[in-house]
């Protein structure tokens, strides 16, 4: 696997944060809005978690990627602006955290465009990266993303490092510019083992069976994944939710993980946008994935 | 965060106990009353757990807060009186552990007033603190609590330490006395990671997926949370249920946790009432939370 | 708590085994009979688990209590006879592992009498002890047990050691002999933390969420419970299922636990029958438990 | 248990891999095909997991057994051919991972024959071993397998080592050749504790409650099972799924487990086919299992 990463690096690592806030428990279940405690559990993310995580990232000199649903940006505009001001990347994460695979094509378009509009208006950003809410990409979305000029997606799980994902139907179109840019998206894979939701989230009748990991247990899992991916030249992408990992004990443990990874020789720590741009620069042959 | 806590303290810690007994599995599921083993599992709390916990608190010189549903007080009056006699605080926890967010406003009022009546009659107490059963506060309850003279609630999860929660609609009322007292409640946040239910509770067809933590595993989680909150000047609020944490092995482990926390320099160990009174004395600007 | 246990002992410990075999997954779900793999998973208990456990008990000089549903005795008569021949106690556990609280009074009577008939016919035993399948005693069963001459039940969870359970309606009857014997059952409490089902059982669509403890994790939980109960003079009752704990690794770990407990000074290791007889000899005042 | 295994060996160990890929989440739930992220999660198996596992097996000099549904062979023919080229055994695992116990006899026949046809056509193999998808053998399958010349099944859980499973109805038939070969299948038992699905798999709305073991936790469980089975002369059969255990961290841990087992004196590490052939050579009396 030599030659994939920038000179001097054998693997890459990215810290990403899905700033779902209330949206994560509202889409498809609007009745949850009535549960004030549940809403407060989610609000912890933008109110407390994000500021703490921004400090942590600054302490370790890490630029991260924050996926922000439009609804979050509308409800907490200042928080999103602070993320931008600190130099981090903002990615698209739907408007109300809609599950793409459960939506019609028109509904997916509406969520995509509404999310773009809100991020532009409130934070002045045009994201080049997308992550499907609930990590549940549909087969329609790659083409929709490409039509809107997205460079990358980060929702699939079929590789250890980024690749070019061929997008069906697009090569014949002349409306988009560039050859490869018009026909493929960079895909930066994720995996459930690198998510904090399974480790920490418990919301009765909404999510979780009651198991809540200690911060050290979660760190052991993520560090093992890191060691494994680093060894094979892969791309380690951790996803944390500020309403979960923003708690003091978990943030402290996350900080220890950051320190460990930053100090590992040969790891390129970067936001997903830079990883996507680097991948694009390699001129890889796009991989076609056939629906079933 | 200097200046928040009483002089000489950098954080606060409270041990709280929800004395749910049978009520926790009866509201919304009266058929569970037919299950004698389930009822006995819940009865362990007042019969065995509470006396053991009272001894433990005495051993460590800790004054705690016990949230007691009216139904528990009616079924185990002597137990509630013993908690009072030992100098601990009694808080309101509904009448039959009713989930507020699932009730109409009138039903919430009925549960609130019935709980108050029973606690007055049986234990001679008028609680100033409230905790929503199932940790599921409704948007109506803050106003209802304020109308009844409550000082604080402890059911939300959007902060690391107490704050003044602005209560909608109340400032215009002249029936209540005092300026700030009439328009806000002190909120003392909790969180699922600081609850023993997820660690220990297993009741087939009622709760739990089968994972039962060892007392040391639970303690590791709660101690990590303590270390994190202590570091940032927060307020650590542990919630235990006597029918779970009253078992000998768990109580012994809880005692070790008490010893550790009491011995930590700079921690103010207090019942929630004192923490609420201190918070009120700071004259904080109330925080408005908008429903969705 | 001095004076409760036989001279020289400060606590008691019992190893019990619920030999459910197929019955545990058939009652209320007869369609499971079609699943040959599931049936084989349950059959492991009598075929492999019980012989291994009998050896283990012999190695450690322990007399145990085996609760055997009638259906198990019919399908594996030789296995039940071997348990008897090895000197262990046989307890009643329903006919087809019926959940008493989900049955009518007549259905409960039928299951009780059919179980008694089968155990008499096949193993030549008349059990004096009962444990409710699914640990879900009904309010009717104590009286039904007393009418049939049972000495004890082991299905409730509201105490740390045995007690006399007052049985409603029976004192006025003159059909039964003896004063106290006619009006109360000895109850020997159990608890979910002392069961191997939650630690080990995984059967898709039937039981479990996927967590399978290592034998050392299970042992740590049970040993912590033992230490706690021993300290307070309680009665530690472990329940294992031969189809789960009979596997080599788990049996080996169980053997280490046996060695540890047998070697602990002051513990009286005995089958439940002896514990019940001792409890009866104390002449305790029966405790009345009121249904809700 | 001396005398069961080949001279010089006291136990056996087999590494097996179920190459389910997409089929594991499609049978009975075709709507999952719409979820591109879910499909990619499964595709990781043949795309990344299998090549890595083949390397690992080569490094440790182990010949393994891969159970391959027909659908996987059709979608990833090259992957299956590489498994064959590396000298490993291919077993039958249905066509679309159909759960036999939920199918009619005709449906079972169709899945069995279609799977055989695909494996013959694509990989040029005729498997002698079968493993029921979802580990859920039906009572009809043993006879159907025997009619098609299979030597062994590996789906039951009622023993610590292989045995001859008597097949009902077949002895009277004269269409099959040989006495014992015509009337019994070798059964090589498995168990949920020796599967990686429970340890690692999390797919929202499809499988898992959120618990994801670290590779070291999974290894501790499997190694304990190994130690236990080795001690009693049993047969340790580990089942891994390439889409789960093919990840770098897990594969590295699996490699450490392979090293440990290969280095244990007295263990015979072999593919299931060799274990079945050895078992057949012992001339054991077939065991009859009666349906309920």
C-alpha cells in the first residue's frame, strides 16, 4: 500500500463530529419533541459538547470535520459559526437528519437542497463533503451529490481507505465540468466500530439497550481500530457526537486518544476534505458498485 | 469556572436515590402486578436496600436526596419516615412513577398534587425538589412546579452544572412572591451514565437486554464521570435505585465510591436542596429553552 | 445477623441448576420445535452439561439442587435418575416450563400436578422445593404449593436470606397438618445477577441481544455477589443452566468458583432443602406480602 | 476421551468462515437492498476481508473451511475461486442464506440444489459439508443432505465433538450406496460463543443492540472456549465472517489466536472435511435425535 498517502505517511486519521443535536431523534418520530428531557440530552451537544471539543482540537492542533444538519444550524447558528471560525470543515448531514434510504428521490433532493441553503445562509459555507444521516446512504444520492458539486461522501463501509466511487448515469451528462470530476465521488469509508453512538448512547424507547461503555472501554476499541488500520496503510475515521463525547470524562479520554494518534509516526491527521482532495489527486480508476 | 461553588470547592457531588419500588413497573403496565416475583424484586428496595443505604450514608457522613413516589410512601410509610428521621432530603417523584411527557396537563397536575398530599400526610414533608419519573420531563411541568413553590428540578441533561431555568408564562403572574423565584426553577442536570438502572436492571419483558455490570464495572463508569466533572468544576449527581444498588455487593462498591469522593479535596458533597439553594443565591440569569 | 445460620457459619451458599432443556424455549412458542439447531442447543444440557456438572460437584464435595421440568424428565429419564443417584436434590420446575403468572389458576394446578406425577413416576421423587419457571411466581402458587406439602419456594427476590412466607387463606384450613407448616412456606430468595442466562444465553429471535460473557466475567459477577452476601450473613443462591454452564470453559470456571466458596471459612454450602429445613427450624414469624 | 483423535492429538480445532456478504441481510428482507451503506458493510467481506484472511491463513499454515452461499459466488466469483486456489475447503451455505427452519421442504430443496449448481459452475467444486444459514437447521435437511452425498453438517450444538447423526428414513432406501454412509451424516457441532457475529455485528434495524467487543475481548472468549474444549478432548470450531473479522484490528487479533492454537501441543488444526473424514473412519454408532 505504499504510495497512497502523502510522502512520509503510511496512514491517515480523521476526527469527525456529527452535530445532530435534536434532529437525530426527531426525524420520523416528531413526538419526541414533547419529551423535554430527551431534547435537553440532545441540546448538550451544541451547548456544552461543541465548545469543549473545539478546545480539545485546538490543544492538539487538529483540524476536524463537523457534519451539521440544517436544523442544527438554524437552532444553534452561533455554534456553527464558531466551528467555522476555528478553521474546521463543515460537511452536509441532511436537514433534519433524514434517513436517505427511507426517502423518495424527491424527498432526498429536498433534504439535500434545504441543508445546503441553510448552511450557506447561516454559516456562509458550501460543503464539499456529505455524510448520510444514520449512515444509510441511498443508491440515488451519489448522483445527486455529484450534480451539486460535492467532492466526497463518507457513508460507506466497503474499504479500508478512500476510493473513487463511479456514479451511474453521470458520465453522459454534459452539464457538469471535468472528466473524472463529473463521473465519480471520492468515498471515505466509515464503520460502526468507529462511532461513539454504540458505546455511549442510551435513550429509553429511542436508542440503546442499556450498555454504556466507560470512556476507557470506548478508547480501547477505537485505538485497536487505529492500530489495525495504521498497520495496513488505511484511513481511520472516528465519528463522535458532541452530545455524547462532549461530556467531561469522555472528552478527556478522547483527548488522550488524540495525543496518542498525533504522536504516532507516519500518520497524516487531516480533515476529510483534505483527505478527499488528496485521493482525487491520485487519479484512481473509479470503482463501480452494482445495486442488487 | 471559578467562583461558582462555595469557597474552597471546585465541584459538587450529590448522591441521590429514586425509591421507586413497585411503582416503577406498574405505571402504564398494571398487569405486572400479577407477577409476584417482579413485585418482590421491586420490594427489595424499601425492605432491604433503603436500610442498608441509610447505614452506608451514615458511615460516610453524607446527607443524600431520596426521590419518593407517593405510592411508595403509602405502601412503605415507615421506610420513608426513617429516611426523614436520618436527616435526608425527600424529593417528589410522581405518585405512581407516571411519565410526564406521556400525560395530559391535567394528568400531570393530578400526579403532582397527589404526590404532594401523600408525602405531607405520611412523612410530614413538603419537598422543594422534583425529579421526573423515567427522567422524562414535559414542557408543562416547570410551570406547574413553580406554581407549587418548588425550588428545583433534576431531570434535564443539557449542562454540567446547575442553572436557572426560565419558566414560560410565569413572570406575568402576580400570585407568586419574589422576582426571580417566581420566574425560574433551579435545574440540576443528570445523565444516563450516572444511573444504576442501565448497569444493573434486568427484568424480562420489562427492562434490560441481559447485560448486568459487576459492581466494579459500574463504579469505574461513575468514577470516570466524577473525575471528568470535578476537573471542569461541574456537578456530579449519581442516581441509584435501592432495589438495585441496595444489594450487598453493590452497596459495598458504592461505599468505596463514597469514600473516594468524600476524600477528594475540593468537592462539595451535599444534597440537591443545598446545591439548589446555593445556585439560587448566585443570582444567575435564567436560561430560556425553546420547545421545538 | 448472628444466630441465623447453624453454629460456626455466618452465611450460606447453594449451587442450583435449572435443567430446562427444550422446555425453556417451547412453552408459549411451540413453533421453536421446528428449529433443530435450537433444540440441539437445549439438548446439550442433559446430554453433556449434566454429566460434567455432576463430576464437578463430586470433585468439590458439594450437594446441589436440580430443578427439573416434567418434560425434561420424560425426555431424558436416565439423566434425572443419575442426578438422584448422585445424592442431589430434585426440585419442581413446572411441566413444560410454564410461566405461572401468565396462566390461570387451573392451568397452574395442572402444570404443578403433572410435574409431580412425572417426577414420581420417572425418578421416584416427591420434591419439597419449587422454583417458578422464568422466575415468575404467581400470587396463587404459594397456596397451591402448601396444599401439596411443599416446604419451600425459591422464586422471589425481596430478601438477602430465607424467610417464612405467610400464605393467604391457608391458616383456616384444617386439611393440612401442623400449625406453622400449614400457614407458611419457606422462601429462599434468588436474583437475576446470580443467573447464568443473562451472562451466556444467545438464541436469535428467542433470547439475548448478543452479549456473551467470558467465563471469567460471569465468575467476577457471581463472586462479587458472594462476597457481599457473605459479609452481611446472607444466602447466596447461584442458578446455572446445564445447556449453558455445562460447556467446558464455563464448567471449569464454575469449578474455580466452587473451590473458592468451599474454602471460605464460615460458609455453609448446602442444597436448598437443607437450607429450608434449617430455616423452618428457627420458628420465624411469617412475613405477609400484600398483592397490589 | 483418548482414542478419538488421530494419534498424538488430544483435541481438534477448525477455523471456519461464513462468506455471507449481502445475502445475510437480504433473505426475508429484500428491502435492505435499498440501503447502500448496509450493502457496502456486507461487501467488505469479499472485497477486503477474504483476501486479508487468506494471507493470515497462509502465514499460519492453516487450511480452513469457507461456507459460501450461491449468491455470494455469483456476485464475487473471483473471490471464491481464490479461496479454492489457496487450497481451502468450500462448504455449502444455502443460495441466499435462507433459514431452513422457516422454509417448506420444497423451498429447502430448491435452495440446496441451486447452491450446489452455482458452486459447481463458478468454482468447480462439489462441497461435502453443509452449514445451515442462521445456524438454524431444519429436521428435513439431514435427509436431503444425505441424498445429495454430503458427508457432514456443521449446524448443531449438542456435543463437544463430532458424532454420527442418524438420518431418519434413509436406511431403507437402496438408492444410496454403503451401509453407514447411507444412514448417517457426520455432525460437527458449533456454538454461539464461537461466532464473531455476536461480538462485532451492529447494523441498525437489522442486527445487534449496540455492543461491539474489542478484538481482545472477542479473543478472550474464544480462547477460553479453546482451553476448555482442548482440556476435555473436544473439537473447537470458530466461525468468523469476513465482513466483520476481516477488519485490520480484528484480523490481527485473530492472527494472534491462530498462533496460540497452532503452537498448543496436541491440537489437530484441520478443515472440517478432514475432521469429518476422520470421524467417519471411527465407525461410530449413529445417534438418533427425536424431533419434538
